């Protein structure tokens, strides 16, 4: 019996060490995410589980405590690289968008289609960056317009007041670090979300004839971060930057690596081993273009 307890104690120590190592890896280097919606079809499908590389763009301290999902201050140590067009990125959903506490701060997965100082334009679903159509993967759901669609203005479109819609959008220039925004009550709504996300706090106010930041009047603001435009591969069904605007460097969690597991709960067959019929083996270990 004494020998049994020694072995059991040794097993617990090994198990504890494995858990600690796994949590460290999750916090610093590689994290796992489940795809819950159809917004990235056909590249990613509901029931796909993916790994994301947190070291793809920067080395930094964790932004949250693993498992508990408690946010903590993050400190960047050094930059590894910059997000590129066609990268599939995981990012934190903009806080305060539509005053939605459920989405705010949660993780989203989208394709990056434009970066700092790029000029983006979408014409009848076709995406142009700096005047040239960008090459999209075969899994991207390109809208099929058999005839010209009736033009309608979307209710929720970024920036506020823009006379665009999701199919015909822009042109819009993506902000970059170092850009100076001239801010006044007249254009406050246009730049509010950009400054708030760049600054990191909702402390920007329009008060009469002045705009204040942290209680001080400002007439211009110099951006501290690069900005990016993201879109869902399921072009017509995705809520993305066309709705909530740009994302910043600080919002990006990492870059999608590959699908490590895929499961369709709607295809579970009867019987004790019925779950096997729901496994999508052809998607496991599938990478991205």
C-alpha cells in the first residue's frame, strides 16, 4: 500500500507539472479557439477547433489568466512582425460596439484584408486594395451577383454617416501609427471609435464646442497604434470591420495556424459510437492559405 501511494504521489506531481506547462504555453505562445459561427465559411466552419500562434507578431506578457479568462495588463516585450494581407487573425471584439456587453472583449476570427495607409474599396463584393484586386483563397465565399443588386444603405455601417453598404464600400484609408487626427465636435462621431480603441479607454467626450480626452481639451490626436481592416470569408453573412470599424495592434491576439479538430454535432448517429460519424477527419490538421 505504501508503494502504491508513492507511485500515486509521483503521478500527481507529473500531472501537476504537465498542467502548469500547458497553462504557460496557452498564456504565452499557443492558444486554442472554437469556431462557433458561419462567418468564416468555407475556410472555417462551425465545429472547427484551431490553434493560434501568439508569437506571430509580438512577444508579450499574457493579456489574461488562462482558464479564469480574467484580463490583466499586458506588456509588449518586442515585435516579431506585422500582420499581412490574407492573414487569418484572432482579435478581441471592440469594447462598446453597439453597447453589447456579450460580444465586447470576446475573441473573433477574421481575414485581414488591408493594413496601415492602405486604401480599401469594395465594389459589388470585389475587394480592392490600393487599386488592385487582392488574391483570395479558393475557400473564400465570393458573392455571386447575377445582376446588379438594388442599392441599399445598411443601418449599421462604419464609419457612422457613410453612404455605403456592405457590398459597395469605401474608398477608405486605413489609419497608421503616427497619423494625426484633427478632432472637433463636428467630426467626433467619425473618429470616436478610432481614438477610443487607440487610446485604450472610453474617456473621449464631446462637450459643447470642445472634445476632451482624459478631461483635457484636445484639437488633434496622434495615433499610437497601426490599424487594420478585417472581413469574414463568408462575405454576405459576416459582421466585421464594415460594421465595427478598424482593429488595432493591441486587439490582435494571434494568427491562426491550423485546424486541430473538427466535429459536426448535427451528424451524430444513434448508438454509443455514434459520435464518430460527426468527426470531420478531412479537416483535421488542415492549414490555411
